[in-house]
């Protein structure tokens, strides 16, 4: 299966081409440009580097959040339009799962965390499935939106953490909590593609019209509209 993977949840987005779980090529998006400007040229360059026509793509995999509101909208809209145009399947992949999947093999449990702004963090804990010969990850509980201080207080010695939020919080980790190697903090399109392939193999399918971003909370603009529409509630 030929897979086109898109990751635009952070400033440093990327795209990748895979055959099943084998990576053929990957490109980082230009961090000096908005993903709305850089994504289409990057996809064109990626297809050219692999020698694929757009109609050769059989599955479009995309990170669906949490992450940047604008980045998620751009990535998911592009993935859906591309898949619809070439009659390919589409698969959404949780960004926190992507971060966990990039953790080194010797780590058996990890917190994956992203900066939610406003001194908050999106986070979820993962453990390796002992019954899985490949050592894939299982989520422990639901993803959470927490104040930075509340999340840091949950961490225990011996645990590992990964994710872009460590750019801000690595020096505040409690004693005994280990940050994984810095280059693994940011979700990558290659991992999005591999996870999509695994989930496709297990029988999962996503509806191209139903697929949408996982924001975890309303945007600032939506919160402002709600406050203006319900001024008494906003004061409480």
C-alpha cells in the first residue's frame, strides 16, 4: 500500500511517503512559512522524489491533534481533498500517539505532552503492551488538558516524558523523571504513516467526510464568541 502522510500539528511540520511501513522519503516543511503556504509545494516535491503520480496514493494519513488550530485545519483539509480527488482512503492519527510511538525501545512507559498555550499542556500516558510482540503502545486513560503545574505534579521518578512542551518545561521536570532524546520530541509524518498502516491492518477505516480535528478545547475565537453570547456565564 502506498501511503502519503501529513503532520502539521506543530510549527515544524513534515510529509512522508511510505510503502506499507517502509519509509521511502520524508520532507520537513519550511518553518519560516505557514503550513497553508508550504504544505502543497512539499507534497508536490515529495511525489516527484518518489516517482509517484498523485493517483498512485492509496491511503492518506494525517495527524488530527491535539495541536495548532490552524495547522490541524490545513493538514486535515488537505488530506481529505487529496484523498477525495484520487479516490484514496484517509486515516486520522492521534498526535500524542505519534509522539509515544517515537520513544526508544528501552522505554516501557512514557508521558506524551504538547504545549496547549496559556500555561497548559495536552498530555496522555502510554505503556507498552506486554502481549504485543512488536511492543506497541497502549494509552493509559484519556488525554488531558492540564495546567503545567498540575501535570508536572503528576510525574513520578522513573517515568519518561516526551513531546514539544519540553522545549518550555524540560528544566522543570521533577527529580528522577527522564526526558527522551530531544530530536524525538516533535511528531513526524513518517510515524503518522506507520501508525496509520498498523491501524489499517487491524481493520480500522475512517470516513472522509466525518474526519475532523481533535482540538481538546474551543479556540480563543470560539471562547470569545461564547463569552459575548453569554456575558453572565463568562463572569462566573
